[in-house]
C-alpha cells in the first residue's frame, strides 16, 4: 500500500485516482501521521473493518482459506438451514 503526503496527493490527484480505480489503496499522511485511507468504492463495511484490524495488528491474514475452514464436513440428508426452518415450525 502506498503512502503519500497531502501535498503530493493534491499535485497528482488524477494519477492517484487511477491507481485507486485499479483496486489499490492509498494512505494519506500529514507530517508522517496517517490521516486517511483512499480505497475503491464498493467495499463493504465488513471488509473495511477487517482491513483496519489487520492494519492495527489485531488480526492477521496470510491469504487463502482460513485454517478452520479447510476440512468441510459433508453430511447426507437435509441441509442445516432446512433442519432449522423445520424445527421453528
């Protein structure tokens, strides 16, 4: 992720907006203090919150499938959602 100062952003706004359109995120700084993140429109709130957790070091992600999700349980018969709906009736 690229870090740029406010002055640099103002002087080259079109260039940085092209980068954002391609999916890149840009951190905007003011005297080396991070003040904003410019990201492509259309990201969900959940994605952004997860991204912030990763940035703070609270969460980590190495890419790929999460450890607990690798071995899926395959069952025969009704789906879990069908069983829950039936039980609610």
